[in-house]
C-alpha cells in the first residue's frame, strides 16, 4: 500500500487559476474531438450529444468510483489500474475531491527493444480526470489517500458543524430624566 499526496485547498480561490486552466484545456480538447466526430458523420444535425459523450470517452479516462458516506467521514474508492502513487494528483476541496493523472500508451517495458511488432494494443494515453462532488463539507486538513492494487482510497473527515449563531436580544430601556 502506497501513500498518495493530497493537495489540501481550504479556499477554492487558492487553487482556482491552475485548475481552471487545466479544465479549460481538457474542455477544448473534448470540444475539438466532438467537432471532428461531427464532421466524420457528415455534419448531420441530431447526434451532437452522442458526439460529445464519445469525445469525452476518447479524450478522458473517467474511472469508475464509489463514494460511501459514514457518520463522520466519506470514503472514496476509485479504479486507477497501472498507475503509481506518484502519478496521481488528489486535490481536496471543502465540497469536492478531484483526482487527476497523466498517462501514456507505451509498449510494456518487457517488450521494448525486443524487436516484436505490436499486433493489438488497447492501452491508451487518455488522461485520468474525475471530480467527485460531496454531499456535505469536509475538513480538507483531515483527508488521506492510499493506493493499493490499483484502487485509490480517499478518506475525508466531515467538517465540524459551524458554530450556531447566538441571538442576543436587546431590550429597550427608559432613559433617566
């Protein structure tokens, strides 16, 4: 079992620019691919959403995940086969967890330099990107992540309930004459 570093962002503004730039890059890549698919279909109107979803699947690796809510924490499990802990970027926000990884479609190290011709390869270089919205706020300082046998496990403690506002009643008094 390997520990995965978790970037902890208390204020989303702290991380906004780099993360949004990456999301914009990915969005543009999906958009370009969807348009390419649309053109390959002869630019026929009526299946644009299908083109978009297919483009997302071809550009991004959105791994299967499971989120379990317990009394004091959330437990997230996500399939990340073939990745090492150092490859994963886990970012914890008060309301979401984002998992990212860059991948490459390389011939296995065992086969490199062996002189063989690749006849079939289903490995792809799709970057992994998954944002999991949380139904309740978490304490980003209490988020841990581990990787074991291709399964990323993230444990996030729920945030303490905000202190209840205390109402103070002020009674009007008489002024002395």
